[in-house]
C-alpha cells in the first residue's frame, strides 16, 4: 500500500480529531439538557425555607445531608441521611421518586449542585433547604442530632 503525504495527513487528522467529534456530541447533549433545565427552572423554584416547614411536616421529606461524613456525625437535622454532595448523583438509585427529596448542606451551594444534577437526571421531586443547615438551626431553634 503506497500512501501519499496527503493521505497520511488526512488519516492522522481523522484519528486525532475523532475524540473531539465524540466530545462535541456529548457536549451537544449536555448543552441541550442544560437548556431544558434552565428553561424549566425559575428563581428559587426549587428551594424552601425552614420556616415554611411545620415541625410535623418534616417526616413528609426524604432529607439528605450532602455535607461530608464528619460534619454529619457531629450534628445534622433529625431524620436526615448522609450522602456527600459528590456522591449524590452516583447514588441516585437510593433516592425515592415518590417522595420529596430535601437536600441541604451548610449554606445551600453544594445542595444546589446536587439538586441540579438530580433534576437533569429526571428527578422532579427535589428541593433545596434555603440557607442550609446554618439557617435551619437559626430559624427553627430545634436541636440537631
């Protein structure tokens, strides 16, 4: 087989840029998912404040503390389970689709990232505790576990 410089260059270009073409497809899918998400969401649509939840209604939520295990062990909202924010998406099969999932961290930033990932994966039952654990303690005056 006698290859010319042009055919060798073309072959190298195909091999070199094939991963980018695949990435472009992935990026397109990701971009479309983000477009869909941001078309749906409105400001604070997924957040709820501690003051809005009567003491007896907390049992209606599947409460997930997305802080690290050490913070959770030190103190957490009663009834909460712990899944660190980086693991929420990977462990989404453990989460219910038929009960509202309430995510919280210290302030709301990590829980917001976790909620976005879950919503993009099809979870429509996700809420963020506005202000996180810090505001929960201040607003409710309840004892943490």
